[in-house]
């Protein structure tokens, strides 16, 4: 990604963080699973405001004027670009069989799939993987750190925030070769396309969840934990901890 783009993104994130830090206070002690909750809820409110007045209307307009086949093609195109990052992260995690699968997806979709606008690899039985540098750090034992809501990007944590920066400044090989204008155009289109795909899901959360912030925090945390452990997260309540509970102490003694 060009240097100007990187500096602009970093400056924007820092500016938004400074503007909202301390804007919200919480009654009572902090949640031990969410020590930055005051900051996070402020950032969540900021993101929601921007989404309501900017991103959501644009996404609805994009969805209204874009035929389904074109929308699906655009999603496939960016999914094909993501496979490059996924392949590199599978290599870093020593998952060479998956990295070979990723490379096969890239070759098939770029050639037979018309530069990725068609997902022929899935039709050929080559499943798509889901890896990023945040998961790579988790694979090598780096703790996730506290939950963190990023400006515009939403739910994350300390480890995944670092991983996101690494993915698009170190491992990325696509945007580095593009002009500033084209880079912004692609990033914007990718963001709008993803936001349009989440319109229904976000509306359901807003309408049904008593506390959308807490629901998104818990769901995203669980999802990331599953991804890091390839769908088999460790049992946090093992047998030893279970029987250490005072509830069972008398029964164990007898």
C-alpha cells in the first residue's frame, strides 16, 4: 500500500481515538473481560453514527443499483485477493497443505474465474480458508489482549489490531503496486460491498439484541477464538476447575 495511504489511515485512526477517548463513563466497576469498555462504547457509538448517516445509506444504494450477478462477482474478486493474504498466513502457521490449497484457488479463480469474478475453485471442490496475521500470532501463542473497537472497522482486540496492520502493510502484495487513487477506489468498493452484505444481519442485531454492543462483543470474541483454534477452541472450564468449585466440595469429600 502506498506510503501516503498508510499514513492517512494511521492518522485518521489516531485522530478519531483522541476525539472520543473519555467521552463515555460507566457506572460501577469495569468488566474484567472488557477493561476498555468505556472507550469501546464511545467508539461503538461513533461508528454507529457514521454508519447511520453515511455507510448504511451508501450500502443500501449500492445494493439497490447493483445486479445480484455483479454484486456476487465483486465479492468474489475481493475474496480472491484475500486468498493471497490467507496463503501467506497459512505458510507462517506451517499449514502447508492449506497454503497449497490457497494457491490453487488463486490460480483457478484468476484464470478460469476471470480474474476472480467467478469462484470456480469452490465449484472444483477447493474450499476457502480463513486466516490472517492476527490468527497467525494466536497460533504462535500470542494472547488476544483486551477487546478493542476500532474506528470504522469495528470489533477487534489488541492482537488482531496489530495483525490487521501487518496484513495490509507487510504481507499485502496487491495494493503496493497501485496508484493512490486506485488504492482508495478499491478499498472503498471493498468496504461498501462488505457493508451491503451485512445489512440484514446488522438490522436483526439492532432490532433483537437488548444490548447490541455486548452482543457484537461476545459474538466476535467467540468467533475469533474459534478461528484461531481452527474450530476447536480449548475448554476454558476443564475438569480440574469444575471440581475445584465449592459447590462440589462436600460431594467429593464424601
